[in-house]
C-alpha cells in the first residue's frame, strides 16, 4: 500500500470557526477511515496551525479535500497532496531494514 499526505494550512481564526463544522468534518473523516482510505489524521501544533491526513492513495485524499467542510468553508487556506515514502514501521509501504538486521520475530524463532 502506498502512502500520501494531505497537508492543510489552517486559517488564523480556525479555532474560533471550527465548532460549527467539526461534526460534519469528523463524520467525513471517520467514514474515510472506516472505508480504509484514511489511515490517520489530525491537527498539528498547539494551537493548531496545520493538519496532516495520511491516506492510502492520492485520489482518495483529493476527493476528501474537495468534500471537507473545513476546505469548502475557508478554514483551510491551502492544501496539497504529496507522496510519502514510508520505510520504517509495521505499516511502512516499502519497509527497508539495515543489512544484516533481524526482525524481532526472526530473533525469537
């Protein structure tokens, strides 16, 4: 599975305006997660200045942004979709381990 990031830049008044749209945004996000296209998502920073959403493919990410009320109502001032070459971790799309290393389950065998 490939990974792509949907990156959002948030409006300065994002927190003040988010309340009225949050339930619809979260319903859309959870529907995408339940469908298996959205892997993780959330705001970055405290207070939030951006958001990152990890998707399984670029088209799903673009489709999400096009329907997201945060985007359509101007809470997101800029968004883009970029490939993310994940190489470390259990969910990495293309795991790369150092030469000669063993995975934990290989050591226990």
